[in-house]
């Protein structure tokens, strides 16, 4: 895959199913436990490993975290628990996981403003996620072969793990993926002995010739009946959530909030509701306005009290003359014109009788 294609897919390469089949044969599962894949993709590989050992007497709870929404949705159908979020946002119980499957994206982390450089995700996720693994818990770490030569990665693996194995993909997949698998159990205690021999071996894996000559393919380990123990543990993580707020949760919370519902109610157009008695008697002008607006037009009542009503406002001009007597004894006439409003209402009752009220 091209460098650009790798960036577009965020370094996502699913572990081939054949390599998963080989891995299941290398595991000796002692009992119940939590298995975690913090960059689970579509959840296929973790489900494949767990399903091979799941039984009534061995309950394996699978947990996954995936940044891509589409892949997370698929993983949710295969794993017991899956959260669509960046692993950086997750809060997960420490020292609790019986098996950690770690196949981090092959890319760089985001560079912050104060950072001098960006870290490779293979190292970042190894340092971050190994703390979730319980003592003697098993880690399966899958990265490109040359990345084991990173001295930080090599030193970490040589310090924190025992009963280790390093193998490459079988020949069917190695040429396409160029990946190797580190498998080992987490050491106990604060003071851990450094494995110099393992460190010296790992830093030479930058050379592909060294890998092809010194790193055996996984199928040879299977043929030799080599096993790694997955210890028993808890069946459920006490803490497993993201610190990021889900937008869909916000939508539901807003939709059911009292304040939002009050806003919706106040923003709705007011509708005229006819019914009850007015607080004060209506004068002629008010009744005329009601009729003119159509408030009492149409159908009123039901059954034997059903009526059709039509209101009409009759507007006319009325002229009046008013005589005024002045102080000097003279008189004058003032003509005033005012608007006269009259109401005409036609009513038809159920029997067809028409009445006109003027």
C-alpha cells in the first residue's frame, strides 16, 4: 500500500485470519477473564481468539476500542463491549486484563503545539495499554518487523515481560504485511530484571535479512506445540468509558430538557381558542372584530345544538351637526363624521331554519 493510502486508512491493517488461527493454537486459557483490543478495528481477530476458547466453564468477556465509526459498528456485533472513541480518551481499569491484543496503527501520533516531535503509535500504544494488563497476563503485540529495533520498544519488552516469544507471520502473509508477533507474560513486582539478550536480539530486527534468518514463522511454533498461558481473572471491567461526550447523548438530553420544551412551547404560533365566558361583557366593537376575524364563523356545537354561523361587520359613516353658541351671542354649526359599526349574524339550525341577527 502506498504511503498516501496508509494515511487515508489511518494505518489500519487487519490481522489475517490464518495468523489468527495459528495464534489460537498457541494459547492455553486457564479460565474466565477479560480480553482487550484497544485498537480493535472490526473486532475480528479478538473475537476469533476468544471464540476458540469460549465455553460454559470458561467465560471470556471481550472489550474493544475503535476510532473509526464504521469499523466500531461492525466490532460491536462481534465483541461484548466496544466503544467508538480514540484510545487516548478512554478510562480503563488498570491491572485487570488477562489478555491484551495490541496491533496499533502504523503511523505517528498527533503533534501538540509544545511537542518537539511526534511519537510513533507502536511505541505510544505499547506504553499506554500495557498498564491495563494484569500481572502474568498475556500480551500479543503485532507490529512491522523493523519497528522492534526501536530501542524504546526493545527496552520496554525486555524489561516488563517474561516467557517471551518472537515470531513472524507465516510465509503466506509475511511478504504482504512484513509483520512480526511478540508474545509474553507481564512480569510482577516493581523491580524487574532487564533481559539483555532479548534486547540485543530485537534491535537487530531492523534488517529484513536478519528477520528472515533468525525469526521463525508462527506455524513452526504451532508445530512444536508451544503454548503461552492466559491466566484467569475478572469477568467485567469496573471502569471502561470514554471522557468524550457522545453527541447523540447530548441531543437526547436537550430534547427532554424542561428548558428546551419551554422554548418550543413559547416559540409556537398562538392559536385562538374559543370557549368559556369572557371576563367582561363584549361591547359591539369587540364582537365586530371577532366576527370580522372569522372567530365565530363556521360550525358551532354538535348534534341537536349544531349550527352554521356566518358573521358580517357592516361599517357605515354617520354625519352629525352640532350647534355652538359663542360668548358674543353668535352661533355656528360644526359637522362631525364618525364610523358606525354594526354586526349582522346569520344562523342556520339543524332543521334548516335561517335566522339573521342585526
